C-alpha cells in the first residue's frame, strides 16, 4: 500500500514577504516581524522538505523524486518583474554558467529546468502578466508626461520599447519617476477609481512602485503588462518567456521543479537584460483565467495536462473527498483540518483503513501542514475527511 509522509517545510524570508500571512497559516508567532515570503514543499535543493522515516529525519529528496515544486506565497509588496526560460534555454544556460564558475548571486540559471507555473489566489490577489496590446499601452503611456520618446519606440514593438526604457540614463529615470508621481497627484485629485483596471487605478499602481523602487524602469510596468485581479481560488498559468510579477496577496503556486528567474525590474537583485531579452516572448499575451473544474464530488482541477507536463493541481473542499488519480504528489491544507488515508475501493470507511494500516498510514493534517503521498497501486485511492469542511490542494505528478 502507498506510503504517506508528513512534511517539515522550508520558509523563505524575502523582503517582499508578509509578516503575518504565512505565520498565521502554520500557527506560529512572528514577534520580530520578519517577512515570510514563501513556504516551499518539494525536493528542490534550494529548500527541500524533510520528513521522518523510521525515527530518522531526512530530506524528502532521499525518499522520492518530484517534477514539481509547490509553494504558499505571501506578497506584502511586489515581487520582481521576471520571466522563466524554456527547457532548452535552461539547460544551455545552466551549463554555460557552470563552465564560467559564476557564484549563485550572479547566476541566471540555478538549475537546468524550465519553470512553467500556476498561481492560484487564496485571498484577493493582484498579478501582472503578459504584454498588453501595443495600442492600449500607447494610450496609457500618453497619460504620463515625458513618455513621448518611449512611445515612438513602441511602434517598433516591445523589444525596442523595453530596450529604450532600460537604456534611460540616471537623470531620465529620475525625471520619469517625478512625472509618475505628479500624474498620481492629478489622478488622486480627480477622486477614487472604482475599476481596479481603469487608467486612474493603473497610474496609482505606478505611483506605488515609484515610491518603493524610485528610478526603476519597472515603475511603468502596469501600463505595458496586463494587471489581473484574482478572486480566491481563481488562477492563471504562466508559460515560459512571459514577463510577469505578483503584486500583492496570498496564493498557492505550483511549478516545474526549478528556481530559474530572470529579472527585469522592481528588485535590488541581479538583473541581466541581455539574457532576459534572449528568452522573452515579446508578443502581446494575456493569460486565461483558470477556475476549478469539477472532477468528482468535492474534487476540482486547474490545469489539463496540455498546460504543463509535470503536474496537475487539484482543489479539494468538503468533509469527505476522494482522489482516485494514482500519481504521487503533495497535499497541503489551506483551511480546516483533514485526515488522509490510503484505502482500497472495497474499504468502506476511514476506520477500516486505520485498522488495516496499524494507524501508521493515516494521520491528521492541520491548517498549513502537508504530506507526501506515494503512488497508489491497483484499486488504492486517497480519502480525505474532516469533522468540518476543509480546503486543501493536491499537486500530483504527471507520469
């Protein structure tokens, strides 16, 4: 019968993280107010989960391989504008930087894998992803004084536009920041914007970026990237080469097992524009809004295999939900608590499964806890149950 292993996961304390969302999720205090940005669940060497096997604590990577990385992500302020390579670009870049002996802080490629990803909102969540149509970007830029030169490059496409934007000298960047802040003052004087995607709301967002990252070319990004407002349990899929950034909110991310990030603004971290431009898709693109699709009572999925070959992401809600897909993966509880068991179809209830397994392969997952689930055989299925309604996510490998 398939094995179940409770996980001890790695927290990443990036500066953009929230001091409250992740601590509240896992039920711990954060008296120092340190930012908690991401909770990693998986086998990536940058933050592998741990588990107990025969009273010994080991990295999950010693027990299994997983083609994906699952994360809870809590953004108090914007993440860097970024894009991810495709598999060929990642392999070539990783080998090239290995030969050059680059230290981690100067690398674009931390591993030889691509990083297609799904982000699913847990609270109202703001993201930016994909270039707008150039006519729309031109109209929005026209609201900001001093952007006439940039708009002329936009006529040649986004490669020319971004090249001109990042080529601005120090004084020109200061002038752009000042112009954004002055435009914000005009917008504020006109009153609140009801629509979060109205020109006024987008200008306000530029103003927020200008205050956090003054003189950074990325402060204009809400005018050339699609700003997407996700409601809880809505998601988007980000393929390779798509420029994007997550602005604020709490979300669950599932991606191929990689940490390859090429940045293009709103960050003090390493930026390599030449390499970023070599992987970018410069065509207008707006991600499709993903909503959970019913598969069985209480069980929903987000992405068909056509979107990503590494994983499928499931949402489970209810007091008793079965998951019959046999692939191995990770289950993580977002709300409530759920016992998890592996049972055969002929097994009538959880208690019978407990007796069959001596209590060792059935355990309770509380809010914020997660477990690795081995591949099931034959008629085996997963049963999640709780005394009250629970919400959990399961990322299962595509075999």
